């Protein structure tokens, strides 16, 4: 029930001058969320089994139609997001991004620029428009990548079992996440009138052409991707300047 990424630029990107052509290769967004879970522990005072409340660190990728592309459940809540992502790229039923590599910022995972405003609320209100190329890039990046936060909100609202801590074996709790993700996709396709629409996420990038050689070191990949991201930001800022000059 997981959907496959399309081979062309998504409509949301293709039909917006804010996003096209800068994000023309983006196929979706990826992020992690925590879902309540429980495990059986031993009460030392009475030698009885008891349930301990923990959380699952669930990683998911989705498209811009609010459908899941990939879901990995079962990692403990304390697991670092990068460790969970590395697991998705190494297992047999892995997240398939051409010429996989890790994050924080690579050609397949376009992260926001650190050290400048990012969240949409940071730009809300009069006089809070982007002031430079990096802020403009982050604003447009956040406008696209918040789709993954929206799908998590819909998912948890629709399947209220995740608002409790079911007393199933932990493996069953992990499988419940996958089953409900499949049901979510089914409902999105078959019952579109049943809408429930309303940490920093990355955009998934489909690099079928001009990809970086896979034998590069991770440091080289990161440097090249950072330069690529900076070029996108400069192009955005330059295009905005041209529009403002034409209007004047």
C-alpha cells in the first residue's frame, strides 16, 4: 500500500513559481515522529511483569498528496534520527532513493540551511519577509517539507489507537504503524472527501541525472550538496530581485 514516487515533477512544485524550477527534482519529504508504545518489564519488588511506557521512533517519507512512500517503525524512541535513516538505506526493503547516501545534507536529502530562520511562523506577520538568499531558501523549503508534519497529524488523529499505549507485544505495536499507514493511503485514494487536513524535515530528491559519483567520500558529498543548495538559494534571491525590478 505504499505509493511509488512519480517520474515527473509533482504538481505542487510544477505549478508554483516559488518552487519551480528550484525543487523540480523533489519527490516528497521525510522526517521522524514518536508514537507511544509499551514493553513488558519486571517489577523487582513483587517479581511481577509490568508494562513500561516508552515510544517508537517512526521514520516516514511522503509525497505532496499526503500519501506515505515509505514507513519504518520499531526503533526505540531514544534512537537518533540519523541512525534510523541509515537503517532504512541498508535493509532489504529499503527506502529507494537513487544512489543512496546519508544526511544531514546530500544530493538525495536536501536539508534546510542551519543558523537562519526556518519555521513558517518565523516569517509570519508584517515586516518578517526573508532578508537574504538563505532565509528565502528556508522559507520555500519549509513550505514544502511541512507536508510530512501534516501527514503525521492526520495519521495520529485518524488512528486514535496511537493516542493510547496498546498492551500488545512490541513487535505487534510496530506492525500496527505499518498497517495503519497502508490504510491511510487506501483512504486517501478511495475516500478523498474524508479529509483531516489540518523537527526539521528534509526533502527527498530524485537524482536520476547528474548524480554525484557514489564512490565519493561522505565529506565530498556533503560539500558538493552544500554548494548545490547555496546555488539554489542564490538563484531564488536573484529571481526575486528581477521580479521586484520589473514591477517597479
